[in-house]
């Protein structure tokens, strides 16, 4: 992910803000700086998706990251967000990104993320269940929603 990708990344995030946290230019710059992964997927010359992950010890200040740090210490890679453009969904992009992130997360033992559970993000919950993620907790967010905290143990 480069600064040239910023407008597309911000637009994708804005379109998915009901499932993920808001993101402005300054926050995106900071997250890119501290991320383990800050990548885009390009299709047909445009940004079709993006992903941000964070390793233990990063300066990430999200409620989710802090919960996972308290729960798993340094044995996790946090998949903070992945957003796929509507027109590119159901084409395998998310699965491709997850496979790559899972490979890079093996030294940490587990890949973790949150998915909105109240109100439920049914498609995302089903996607994660199919990828062997299990719910390991819940957090109530300041906006009144509840998130399922998910974890996938990664075998050697």
C-alpha cells in the first residue's frame, strides 16, 4: 500500500464502515506506518481490496487489538481489517488474502480478528467459520454494537 493508494483505500473503507472502524487520511498514514502488513490487491488497474495487520508490540490503539494483546500476549497476528470492493466480492480475493496472511502469521501461533455480531455481519461470520475461526470472546463497542472476537490456531 502506497500513498497513491490512499484515496481508493479510504473510499473502500467508507463503503464498509458499518462493518469496520472509520478511517481518515491521518489515521491511515499512521496505521500504514505501524502495520505488519499494509497491502492492496489490484484488479483491472484498480484497487479491489486492502488489508491491514498488526503484530504484538505495535502501537496500535484499537479496542480489538488491546483485547487480543491482553488475551494472547505476543502469540497472535491481528487482522485489523480487510475490505473488498463490492464489485469484486465472491471472486476469491478475500480467500487469497487470508491464505497469504495465515502463512505469515504461523510464527505467532494464531490469526485473530473481530467480526460484528450484534447486529450480525452474517456473511463475514460465515466466511470466518468456513476458514476455521472460532469465537473466543465478545466485546461491547462504544457505538453500541457487539463484536465477536475470533481466533484461528495455525498448525506448523
